[in-house]
């Protein structure tokens, strides 16, 4: 297909902005945008046309907690690292890491408290995913991922400790790895920033988390297709 | 149901452009003000697409974290702030549906009634249906006449896709029509919208700017 063709670019842009272009077609279109100025221009024009139609959606104030989480994610001042109790080396790295997501911080502080106290009912868990040594197309990826899991196991925040360089044509997918059987996908995670993952019984039977390198929309097969770049054991 | 204020999109955007520019320079107070002024709109847009509140809150968080990072790259010459923000929010919301698809999706209990689009307009909750929103948007922007250039089915399909984030096949399911028919309704509906919206933009541009 000749994506520079104005009529095709126009039609795809219209459906992309209207939202009806979905699935692989949407991902393909997004992947093509950076290289196709005609399409980018068509998208901008459609956004200009259609976005004002949202004026009729009744405004809804989000709960205050959302702003707190945003502020924490962008490295707000109040979240500077605090001295942590004596701890293993990964822990020190974690504590020193600036710009830690609010949730991760809460989880980390709670864990610090945990070290000195009897265990409460639902402790949060912090899992460190270390580089497996596998490389992506020759690129070395030494950074480490941290996953902070809520006490009830229904939400998790993943975050790379250092910036991960990733080709635009690849994505990172998170997996729950059971002791036996196939890994289950928990969705795509960002190589640059925090990703919130939510779900019921996400970690049932899982004893490790892993991050694999996948094509843009994630594994097409439902199982990891690329190398597993990071992995970490659940539990202590 | 009160209609949103009649203040124009461009006027609201002008208020935001200064805050967005300052946020792009790392001004957290400006970013907080930008959030205060725009988050209720973006949250409402996201909530219609995502349904689940907790999910919509996560999406909204991702949107603003993205906005903070991308603010310095915002080009006021290319688009209006509110257009830019709303586009980011819609894209995130639609992408999040793909992520959530592996989990079972909540549907209205009266599946048998879903074939009638009029019933769809009234089901689920007390929010206005997508057609109602399209009509209100048309009123707010003095587009009522040009909306008449779309046929009823074209309006329904475009409104379901745009406001509620339905895919072609989901629109087809709701309207009880073959997907090919729905695709052509959406395509032709968008073309008709384009004609009338472009005329409206020219009218807006010709009107004296205020503020």
C-alpha cells in the first residue's frame, strides 16, 4: 500500500482520530506516522476537527489521589530518598533512586517497617527484576526493573531503574511465570516510566516475573517470543 | 443536564497555552494549574471510553505524566492545547482497551435489547448517549444544520466510535448490522462531518478573536 497517497492517508487518519481504526491496523498506522509527514498532517487536521466535539461530555473531576500519584511520578519534591535501614545492596539502589513512583515509595517504606515488625495481614511486595544477560539485537540492557505489588496482589507498578534504550519498533511485555506451565501476559510495560498493571489474581501460582522483548503490540502468540531481558523471583 | 459553558474551545485553549508553555520549561506550579483546569474534561473523555473508574484513573495518570514529559515538545503553531491534550487522552484510553481485552469485559445485562440503537441510548446508566453528545456538541458549536448532512445510521456509528471508543465490530454489534455496512457508514459519516466542520472552522477563523 502506498501510504503517501493523500486519499488513503486521509481515510486512515480520519478513522485513527475517530477511534474506529483498531487492533493491528491502528498499531501499524502509529508506527508509520513518524516517517510520513502527509499522514501526520492529516492526523493533525482531523484532531482539530474532531476534538472540539468532546465539549459536550460533562466534565468529571478526578479524585485527588490521581494528582498525588502524578506528582509523585514526575519526581515531586516531597519524595526525596530517606535513609533506609540496613539493607541489601539492591535496596540501597532502590532507596537512592530518584523519581520513584509514589506507589513504589509507599511499598518500599512499608517494607522498611516490615523488617522491624511482625508481619501485617497484607504486606506489599517489591520485586527486583535483574538483567538476565540476554541482549536485544546486540544492545546491552544492564538496567534493572522494579515491580511493586500491592498487598492484595491486584495492582502493581513496574519501573525501570535506569532509562532503557529501546528501538521504537520493539515493546516490553511483562509476564507472570508459574512454577509449572506457560507464562501469562500481564501486558506491555514502559521502558522509560512507571506502568500500572491491574488485574484480579494476576499472580496466582506465579513464582517469578519476567520482561521480554516483543513486537510493538506485544507478543502475537500469547507466549514470550523475544528474549527474556529481566526476571525476578516473587516471594522472599 | 446543563450544557457545558458556551465558551469556545479556542478560548479555553488560549487559557491553557500559557500554562502548557511554562510546564514545558519545568514549572511544576504551572503544570498543577494546567491539571486543575483540564483534568475534569480529560477524565470525562477517558471515563466514557474506559467505563471502569479505577482503570480510567490509571489512564488519566499516564496521560498527565506523559504530558509533563512531552510539554516542552508541544508546538503551539501546530495545534491547540486542548486539542493536543484531548488527543493524548483519547489515544491512551483506546490503547488501554487493547490491554484490558484479555480480561472479560463488563457488558450491560440486557443483551437481548442491544440490537435496537434507541434502547442503547437509554441503557446502562444516566449518562447521555453518544448521539445525544453529538447533538449537544453540534448545538454548542452551531453545527446543527451541517449534522443534518449525515444520515441517522452514519451519525450513530460515528458517535458510538468517537465518544464510547467502540471498534467497527462493536458498533456493528450494537446496531445489529454487518460490519461492512458499518465501516462504510463510519467512512461516509466522517467525510460528511469533515465538510461541515471545515466550514465551521472557517467561520470561527473569520470571527473576531476575543481575549
